[in-house]
């Protein structure tokens, strides 16, 4: 503002007029002032350059002390308005006009109109004026009749031509750039995922992220936008993020962006190390005791920073993650990906947002890996990790992690389980690309797949052997079971025979006792020649033997039945029959006498078993 203060002596209040005056004199301040103020009252170059004190004031007080002011030297002459001076000296304006891959230089007086520029462009570009839109004016859209002087333009200007009705012959690098590319780059700089970005300043013609920058209608060569995180329910510890102004500047080569400073974001904020109110909380609390709780905090913070599209981190200890990845069935085993995060690394945000959260990487990790994460920003957490790695993978892995510097983080360790020990196949550093990361993951998967196929074959052979052994054991068990059942049946049969024999024996003993008692109770056999009539009976047994005995004619039939029972043929089991005529004596009244039963003087009977 020093030049503007020195121009105050000219009485010019309009800054645009002052700038135009300076441009006319090639930014020579003394020449500009002397061009407005008459020479006799102006500032000589020698006085202006030799003593700085004389540049701070003009008029009578600037004369040396002791020199009497004269009326001709002390007073200013009337100064004509600046616009009259400018009109007497026409300005030449330079325009650099870009159209697709072409660039046209146009030089015109400031008294010309916008339409005259279009006429020159129509000749150079072979485009009808009716289909031409001339963009890039600082004051917005202008009409063809607008005089260039009224726009207060600088000497050098950049414009560009849009022809929406004319299809491009070939896509340029700028045409290929889409809104989605811009939003992704802003995501890298501001840590705001694309889906959480809320923009202001896009033209009304913007409908979706697939639209190219050339077709979006943005101002050229500079367009001002602002972006902030879309409002959403956030944890109490998080503060709302401030909006960031974005200035899209196109350079001479047609690139979409310049340095990060053009976006209003300094380097520290680009990599998540800023000290503003948007600073994130740690990924993992210091001195985390419970690994499961620490991983839950890590997952929540990771989602808050980089969105929900990220790898599924295993919640649990490193030992549990190893068990899940390595010690299941061969077909179910996976590689173990250990992600080591360090907030102090300048690569952390870019690696997480661009590589680790890429949909292809997230999908591939989900299908082929168990992903476990840890934050090594704090020394206590790093020491705890090294202890876990030493216990599970050996001291070599822990020593390898120690050798990596902070700027080489994040690290992604790819671990494969083996029969004897676990092997670290690859250590992927943060300075990589999505394609390189995918290739290295796929390379590790190929090595793992070859080992897995061998493990599957060994497991199948082992299961086949175990199946044969199980079948043999089952057959042997069934054979033993059949032998046991057969032995038990034989034992039951023998026991039953013993029981029946015992019953039979008891029955025989009982019958023998009954027979003896009956035999003892029989009356004595009478003499053949006695006083009383005697009946002589001859009884044939089922075995063919004959029983003979004499009975008194007055004896009752019960005595006959008792005699037969005493010989082992009880009345309940045998019937006593006469030969002819056939009679069943056992059906007669036992109280009858032999005479009444007509068994006198002699009779032949036979015994027959009852049915």
C-alpha cells in the first residue's frame, strides 16, 4: 500500500484509476505522479530517490527549513481529472485466450468492445460468434457491446472459450478431469471423505460427480469454492470441522490444480498434523491394557477419520487373530495382515484414505486376510506391540519393525502361518500406490495359496487315514458288541436252563415227596385168598410196563388213584382207561368202590397222558 499512499497527493480516490495510471507508466511511481502533477509542482526523480523523508509529504512543509516559500513553488496547480489523461493516452490490453488445445494472443485498445475480441477469435478459431462463450472475466459474464475500459482490466488478461454446442474432437487432460477427481484430491488434503463433503460455489449446471471440469461451467482461469464436512451426529469429543476455501487455478499447461497453498491449506494440515480445532484424537489410548478395547477405539476413530469404507479390523488380541487366521481347517485359513499406524508420519492420512480405504483393497483384504491393527504413535503402545511380535513371530520381526523410521510408516505386515512357525512374507511401507499395494497383496496370496493347497492335500490324506482308522475301530467295536450280545444271550440261556432245571428238580422232589406220602398212605395189599372179595388189577404204563396189585372189592377208587400216583402217574397228568368197553375211570366218583365201578374180580387198565 506504500505506492497508494504516495499517490494520495494526486487527489485520486479510485484505486482502479490509480492502478491504471501505474500501468501506463510501467509501474514507475515517480513518473506516474509527475504525469498527473505539472512538472514545476511535481516530484523530481532526484529528490524522490535521494531522501526518503521527502516522499512522505508534499507541498510547503516539504521545503528545506529557512527557505522562504514562494507562491509559485508552494502551491499546486489545478490538476486535470485522471480520466482525461487516460483518454488522451489509450491503453493496450493483452488477452491470452485458450480454447481446448489452442491458445490465441489478442492485443486491443481498451476502447474496444468484447464483441471485437470475439470477431478476432472467430477468424482464428473458425468458430461462429453465436456458438462462442467467452469466459474468465473478473466481473462475471459480459455482453458483446461492453467496452473493455469499463471493466477496469489489467494490462495482461487470461480468458477461455466454451462451445457447449460443439463436440470436442479429442479429450484433453483438463477435459478428462472430473468433479470426482477434484473431490478426491480435496479428501487427501482436508481428511474429509468424498461422501461427507459439503460444497458451495459449484455452478448450477453441475449435476453429478462424473461431469468434467470443462462442461461444469466453472470460471476460468480461477474459480472459488468452499468445502466442509457434512453435518452428522458426532461423538462429544469431536469438534465440528471448519470449512476450507478452495481456489481452483488452471495454469498454462492445463493442469487442474496448483500447490496445496492455492487451496488455503498449509502443509501441516495436509498431512493431519495441524494445530487447528479440527485436530483428531489419538487412534489408540496410551498404555492400552485390554487389546480388545484398544482395537474397538482404533476402529471407531478410523471410521470417524476416513469413513465407513475401510478394512474390517479384528477385535481382539494378536494371539486371537493368529488363531483365527492360522489354526482352523486348511480350507478356512487366511493370511494375517497387521496394519501399524503412526500419526506422526506424513504418509498416514494419504495411505489410509487413498490406499487402505480403496474399495478394491477393502474387498480383497476382506476375502483373503484377517486384518489386525495397532497404533505405534505412543512409545508405550509401540513397546507393547514389539513384545507381542517377539512372542508370536520371534525377535527378528520385532527388530525389523524397530529399524523403520517414523516417515516410513504406516506399515502393513503380511504374515503366513506354517506348521512350525509363522513367517512374515512382506512388509509394505506407506509410500506406495493402490496398484503396487494390490500387486504385493496378490503376490503374497499366491504364495499362501500354493502352501494352502499343499496343506489341504496333507489334511485330506490325514483325514482319509483317520477315516479308515475310524471305520476299522467302528467295525471292531461292532464286532465286540456282537460278541458281547452273543455271550450275554448264551449266559441268559444257561441261566434259564439252570433255573428250569432247578424248577424241574424241585418239582420232581415235590412229586417224589407226594409219591412217598401216597405210597405210605396206601392200605396193605390183601391176600389173594381172603375172606373179603379181592379185585386183581393189571395196569399198563405209557412205557409199556405193567403194574399189578390186589385191592379189596370194598376199597374206594381213590385208593386206586393214589396207587397209580405213587408210581409216578398223578391223576392231574394221566387218565386211567379200561380196554373194552373203553371207559375213563378217572372221571368216576373217587368214592365209588371197586364193585360199584365193576372192576371185580379182575381188570386190565392202561394209563394215557392227558392232552
